[in-house]
C-alpha cells in the first residue's frame, strides 16, 4: 500500500462528501479549495512512493499548476462572487441535505463497485485511485443536479473535474503534460465564464437561483 | 495469574476511571473558559453523596422506572467486559461478540428510555423520543465501523480484532473509521454537538431530561453508567487509533484521558446543533463510516 497517496485520496473523498453535506456556500467553496491542495500534493505523493528520487519536472509543473489554479485562483474567484451576490446559504436545495448525504454515500459505494469491475491496462500507483476518481465525478454530478445556487453548481463542476484529474494522474507517466495543462487552463476559463454568468444572474434577478433561468417569459 | 492481573486492570479502568474522565472534561471546559473549575475528583464525591440519599419514587411509576438505571449500568459494565482493557484479551471473548457489544449499549439505552417513558412526564417522553432517534441513526455508523474492523483484521471478536490491528497505523480506511467513531462517540455520550450536558432548559435536553425523576442511588447509577459508557466508547476509540496503547493499561488510561481532553476542547469550541441538524450529523458520520468500509474493501482487494 502506498501510504501518503492513499491518505490523500481518502481525504479527497471526504472533502467531496463535505461539500455535499454543507449548506453554507463559503464552506462548499473552501472544500473545493482543500481538494485543490490535496490534488497538488497528490502527484508528489504518487511519485515519491518508491524511493526518494527527486520528482520529474513534469510532476512539479502539474503540482504547481493544480496549486495555483485549483487551490488559490478558482476558490478566490468563487468567494468573491459569493460576496458580490450576497448569498450565504443554500436555502432550498432540490433534494434535502439528508437525502443528498444518503445519495452521496450510495454514489460512493456505487463508484467503488464500478471501479472494482474495471480492469486497468497496467499497474496503477494506488488501488484507491480509480474508485476515488469515479466517486468524485459522481459526487460532482450530484452537486450540479441537486442544488439551486449557481455557486454550488460550479463547485460541483469542480469536484467532477477533480475526479477526472485524479483519473489522469493514474496515467500521468503515459500522458503528455500538454494535455494536463490544457485541462487545467480549460477549467480556469470555464470558471471565469461561470463567475461572470453568476454576476449577471445576480444582477438580473437579485439572487443566483438558477431555477429562474428555466422559466420562459414573453 | 495473568487473568488476575487482567481482571484488576479491567476493574480499575472500567470501574474506577469513569468519574475521573467526566471530571477531566468539566475541568478542560472550565480552563478553556477561564475559570478554575471543579476539583477533578468531584465526580466520586457526588456519587458517594447520592448513594447515601434516600430515593424518592413518584406514585405513578412502576418497576420499569426502578429497573432502568440498574439495567443501564449493568449493560454498560457487561459491554466493557467484552473490550480488551489493557492486559491481553478481554474478560469475555467469543466469535461475534462485537454484535453483543453494540446491543448491550443499545439495551442500556432502551432501559433508560423505558424508565423515562414510565414516569409519564411529557418532557421525559420527548427526551426518550430524541434518544431513540439519535440511537437508531448512530447505530448504523457504529456497525459500519465494526464491519470495517472485521474486514481489516478478518476476526470476529473484539479481543482478536484489537490484537490484529498492529499494522493499521498507515491505513486511511481505519482513520476514516476512527473519525466516524469519534463523531458517534459524542452522540452516544450526549456531548455537545448533539446534546448539552450543562443546559438548564428541559426543552433542549436529551440525556439529562431522561434522568429528571431519578434521585438518590438511582441518579448515582445513571451518572455512573453514563460515565462508564464514556470510558467504554473512548477505550474503543483509543484501540482503533492507537492499537499498541490498547495493550498496555497505563497507555490505555492515558489515551482515554486524551479523549476526555479532546471532548472538553470540542465542547468549548462548538455550540449544540439544532435538532434537525443532528440527523444530518449522524447520517454524515454513517456516510463517513461507509466510505471507510468501501476504502478498506478496495485496499484489501476484496471488491
């Protein structure tokens, strides 16, 4: 077992669960920031697992990219838009928080089961890698679907993307760095666009409840 | 000879230590709030004083009311006998005793709830109903933690499990299980995020309101039983977090005291949750325990 990496992966699942369980928007964003820090440490932990060889520049760039974008830039942006919109809580989520947590637990179980059915083509650095990646993707979907506030939905998208990132880390040694970096940048651009959209929703409707966008007006 | 030593340590940790643990929780809270606080041994004095008093029974109560505190105390002590307390195996160990352990704690809870309902007081009925809700939700988390331990060690007896947890230090699944157990420990022992032991308002009480009509030796049994439950559950937590310590009585006592200090700090830093949030807290800890189980299954390569 690869100790440190397993711990980080377990912590990643717990932070995703926390994002689902909390009703405070700021806490939700901070959970995603914590995920960013974990994702920055994860490549190093995976690399240092066997022996104390210095990490390759590829891994260093990946770690710093995750730190700068996922742990600092995006959460700062989201916290700013929360302040600007003046919304602090998810008041009436689509599914109640109890149901969300139960659903989240069921999704984690499902993810671990699905991951058990998948046979990786080569030896992965950690057994928890694929299950945690799938669990994060599913929990991200849950956040996007079950909440009304635009900020929580963005966090859901981030959690989902973090799952994809973890999945990519398993293939890090087989994958050109350009792909990883372009993914990181795509996310940043995506969140920029969403941040602007959130501001516009809040200016137009005095709140950031996305259900207002579903009804058509003549 | 070995059993004699084991019995002595178990008796000391299970029978003598509990009031001190509560004293430590109270003292830590007092220091955190800038007060001097009650003496650490106040719990023993309170028990001695209560035991000398004459109990008063309401005319509406039956034997159920009188049996409550006794059954609760006896069930908790029996559950403690199933835990390996310090020296080697537990006083009583057999395959599957962890189910008995969980349900002995449940039996104690049931006895206290029946006694509370027997008084016919509406406050106590409310406390009993809350206790039932908390207990039934907490049980899910407790069982998921126990199943995780069974999967981790391949053993079905608490003594064997804690003997087999040597290599557990670097296992994230066991840390998740420990976190879930710590969350449930606070709920089981009616500590702050769930219940406030110092509140004076009956409407917000859970455990305390069920003890309102008990007096004299009965109240002593209730308080002693609650302290013993704290000792038993914190011994379980210490065994999970630091398996090596659970085999040395002194280290185990130190670990239990550390748990009491941690509870005191949590109580100083947090406020009681609103009742609807309690449900969420308990479901969340069950979800945490579920993740621990799933992670353990994957790490074992069983899934």
